[in-house]
C-alpha cells in the first residue's frame, strides 16, 4: 500500500510540474536595482537570520510525506460559524474609528476612518495556482468581492497563494485606488492588469503617511515564490497601521525571530496584534511559528490583545484544523495574554474587541 501511495505521489508531482511549465506560470521578475534594507544578494531577498536550507532529498521527502502521511482531523466536522456581511452593514459603520472584519485565513477588511482597506484578500475557493486541486476553503467569505464597497487600499504581505490571490486582484483592480505591496510583487500585479501608478512598493521599515495615519512595512522571517524559478525574488513582511487613536500589527507569515522585538520597540505598544497561528510543522519550523511562539511574538510586539490569524479556512499542514486555537488558548492562559477570537464576518472596532469565543469547539 505504501508503495502504491508513493508512486501516486510521484505521478502527481510530475503532473503538476508539467502543468506548471506548459501553462507558463514560470515567474518573470525583474531584478531589484536600488539598495534595500532587506538583505538582497544574487537576485534574491534573504532573511536577517539564515534559514536552514532544504536539500533536494529533504524537499522530495516532504512531498512524499505530504502525499502519503495519513492526516487526522485536518478539515472541520462542524459548520464553521459565519456572519454574513452586507455593504449596507459596512456603510452604517461610523467613520471616526477603526472597524475590522476577519474574512478568513489571513484576509482582513478594515474601515479606517471612513476608508475601506483590505489585507491579503483571498476570495478564491482554493489557495492554489489551480482551482481544480490544492487547499480548498472550509467556508465561504462573509461578503463577496462584488458586494464590497470601493476599496481605498489593498495591503499584501507576500506573494504566496494563500495571501496573494490573482482572481481576487483581477476583480479588485477596478474598484481599488491603491495597492501597497512588497518590492517585486508589483510585477505580478501589473501583469494582471493593475495600473502601475496605483501601486506603491515597500522595503522593510519603509513608511507611508496617509490621511488616516502611518503605514509601515516591517520584517518577517519567511520566503516568497509562486512558480518555477522565482524563489525569494520578491520581498515578504508584515504591516504596522497607526491611526491617531489606534495601533495595530499584521504579521503576515513568519517564523519566530528577534525582529518582533525590534518592531515592538520601534512602533509598539499595539492595541491589537494579528499574529500568524497555524500551518506550522517540524519540517518548516523556521518560517512558521508554533502557537506558543505566536504568543511570544505578541509579547515582543508589546501587544495588548492578540487575534490569531492564518487558521480556520485552509488545510495547509499536518496538524488538526483546531490545534492552532487549542494550543494558543492554553498558552495565552499560561502567559496571561488576552485573546480575541471573533467568528468570521463579525464586525468589531478596536475600542470594543470581541472576547475569547471558542467557536471552533461547537458541536457538529
């Protein structure tokens, strides 16, 4: 049986490789010519702390593990609680504070003093280059792209498929004024039809002053890539948003590293940190945090309340779908950290954050 699964895994890997090559998903990324704050050498970006390199055999073993290891409870046996959101609901919100909606995985909708912002919008059914294979959504978004009001800003943390969704961007480009993206990601957006004058690219520690306050792009410990030969050709990172009254942090994807303390020292304290808590594994421990490390990152950031993100929507690892929630709650109680776990679609403001609500534990 194991041999059959192994052969099947190899066939699938070969088929996907052929499909990618035949469908021209090979990246076309221009070299970054200017000096950058993020380490950049050999036409690739690098983390401040070197990653543990994966050999070809390591990579092959991981693929074999992915296709042959038995997964247990990685998809929900409950109906994920979802609160539908309408455009009228959003327009009824006041314009004198910062409102938020967790849409799914790491996708966040904000109403920032009257302006609508989206972070890492992924509305497709799968976090994949294909819509016939790859991680499939556990639930639909609480609002459709078509029903969203005009968007002032879309913020992208990095170009992985569960954070940068081509189909979503192609719909959003006609209703969005500005795209804030890491260096190099502008190439993808321009290829998809976004006008270059709508795009602002960011290096680590680069800031933008807006009418609502400060936006800054800050480091993470991760990587990038969407196809054949574009590994680390574009930058990755996190976002700081500081309005006159609120301060929030969005982690994007990251392994635990000293950069969280640097960000906290420079921009903290934060009223709310949205910290990656999900898709971790022993085979990629340096680029995704365990829940216990997510809590430590929140503390390094000088956060007051933490909202776990990067969970509850896609199966991207080997752990159970609810393990991120279970473990982060246990660690938060141990470290006396305040968590906010809103259901998808729940509208809230920074001055009235939802309490810890164990919605993932409801009976099927």
